[in-house]
């Protein structure tokens, strides 16, 4: 038990140290997610200001500052806390003889770098798409995902506005994806992570991008806006579940874009129950789940 506690504390200290070193520019630029997130956010926000899709929407839209805080909370503060738990879990698996390459089906270390990155990106995105569907389909999971869907005006920072419990659901499945690829991330995995952040910011931004023919491959603001629509097609619990890639929605027939005007009501039936403050939001859904209402 003492050893596990030491692992827990060591992991948290390591995460704090890495984050601080990132802030003061003591880590390689390509692994500096702190300033990378800020730079991407400023660029996409600038595009919103110069090329607004919904021109009546304020630059400092509804919940702008709340969503901005969520970005840093979910991407850094919560990651620091949870790193200790995952390190202990990893140690537990190792003690049982379970290694990260235990269920490898594609040992990507044998592939060229470009193929490693492509496979890592595609498989990771599919796992997140599948997890996203689960968050909408099952009432217990939907209770937490409601926080993300309580956004009433879309903007780049809404990308990382989500309940911390979502990390608990996403992380294990993403770890399984890594295990399937031989148990490790490609050396240049930072490229995939920065691309994913950029696409996620763009998808939630107040700009109109549909990518032309590439819309059948890449997710985009037009498609994702309808994922947040208050009114969904009859009988559907959600549409357009894609994270970075839209192709999963087109393959599995969960795509839906009736028009591209951008002037639709966002949210869900009963979204008035969502508290307005950050602290109440991050404890929302931890009680007895309510009946699913979409």
C-alpha cells in the first residue's frame, strides 16, 4: 500500500513539474501543450472575430469566461490529479503481469512514421467517436455529458467544456486503443494531439467551414453545430458524433445536416436544470441519475 501511495504522489509531482516547466518554456516546443493550447485558442478566436458565422453573436459570447476556465481545468488541473490514479492502476496491471502490448493487433512500431501517426490518429478517433455515442445513449453517462451540451452559444472554448467524469470514461478506452497498437504512442504523437485540439476548437468555433468534399472525412463547425441542436430528428438520441473525423458518421449513418444557415437553438430538453456556476456543474450528475430526456 505504501508503494502505491508513493507511485501516486510521484505521478502527481511529475505532472505538476512538467506543467510548470511548460509554462516557463523549459520543455521542447512540440510537447508544450500549455502554450500550444493558448496559441491555438487565440488563432481560432481571431478567426471568429474576423470571420464570424453568426454575426449577431458577441465576441465575448455567453459563458465565454466559464468555458475558458474549463479549458485549463480539464486539460491541466484535472489531468494532474488523475495522473496519480492512472499510475497506480498501471502499476496494478503490471503486478498482475498485464502489459500494454498484451492485446496488440497492430504492432505499429514496425511501420513507417507516417503510417504510425495515421493509424494512431484514426483508431484513437474511432474509439472517441464510439465513447461519444455511449455518452448520449445511456442515461447515467448522459447526466455528465449534459454539461457540454448546456452550451447555448458556440465558440472555440466550448470544445473543452465538459464534466471531469468524461475523462474517466474516455481514458480507459483510449488506453485500450494504444494497447491494440502495440502498447505505445508514436514518437511524433504530439502532431496528432495538436491536430485534434485544432480541429476540436474549429468545430465549436463561430466560423463556417465545411471543407468541401473533405467534409465526408473531417468534422467541421457546420456538422458539429447540429450535434448541439436542441431539436433532433425524431427517434434519435443524437447525431454527428464525430470528434476529428466525420467519416464514422457517414459510414454508420449518424450524419445529419439539414441546412447550413447556422441559426438554430442549442441545448436539450430540460437544460434549464444545469447550474450556471462551475463548482455546481462539476458535481452535477453525481447523485441519482434522472430519466433520459432527449
